[in-house]
C-alpha cells in the first residue's frame, strides 16, 4: 500500500470516528437538555450532506445550489442530522429569497426516500398581507402530507423566521414566529402510515436558504 493510500485511509477512518462520536454524544444527551447543533460554528460535528451547505463565522448556515442543481429529489444533498429521533423539541431560524422553498424533515425511516418515508414541516416564502389568503400544506408551517397550517405567520422573504417544532408521542405542535400554526395528531390520516421515529434533516430544493440557531432537546 502506498504512503498516499495509507494517509487517505487514516483520514477517512478519523472522520468516520468523529461522526460516530458526535452521534453518540447527541444521542446520550439528557432529556430536556438543549443541544447546540452548530458547536464552534461547525457543520460536520452533527450533520452530513453532499450538498453545497456551508457555515459562516457568525454561525449562519447557507445553502447555495451549485450550477445545474435544481429540484428536490437529490436526497443525499439534504442536510441530515446524525442519529435517530422520536420525541423532541427542535428550534431554528430560517431566511428565504423570494419564492424560496425548503422543508424540515423528521421521522424519516429512509433518507433515500424522505418524501415517502418521513414527515415534512414546510418552509416556504408564503408571506401574504391578506389574512384570507388560501392556506395549503405548502404554506410555511404546513405539514406534508396533507395538513395546512391554521394561520399564515410567515414573514416576508429576506427576513428571519423562527420555528419551534415539538414532537411528543402522537402529537406534533408547530410554532412559527411565536404563533401556534399547527397541532397535528400523527396517528391519524395519511400521517399514521409514516414512521414513528427516524432521521431529521433540511431539504435542498435547489434554492438558496439560510439557517441559524439550530438547537434540539430530547423529550
């Protein structure tokens, strides 16, 4: 074996060990203990992806699609949190460009099929000054598949929005900018067919997205 091959193998082994250690650390966190998912402004501690995600010195995670990247079926380009989760609270802030689109995925049983094997809380540029504007499951705070939010609490594109997502037993509660926009029973309707635990991730929809202050605690 060449010196280069040995060095490359050693590096890959070290990176794998670090990813495993971070997953174990996150899984071992005490219930009700908030965990910073961007420690020291590093993505690789808790997250994996092949997409063009980066983090700034200020702790802002940015998705800037590469030339030719479009659509939402490049599932390995999603930003995936290491580990498997059932009951949790997750909070973060997001910012979109006009017509921006993404999603927060959880209980994903297969990261190669998150749309079919998981649940999505929609992240969308859905701000409207009209309180009577139609709400769908693609309005920000909607739950896919099939559950529109109770109100549109999204801010205009270019502004920071805050999500608090709580999953406890069969109840999902979604708060957007301090307002409860969805309370959903996960054991009813189409959601009853989805896994009860699984991976957590953010969608790469081939559109720019900014995230910050990602924190989670197990329940």
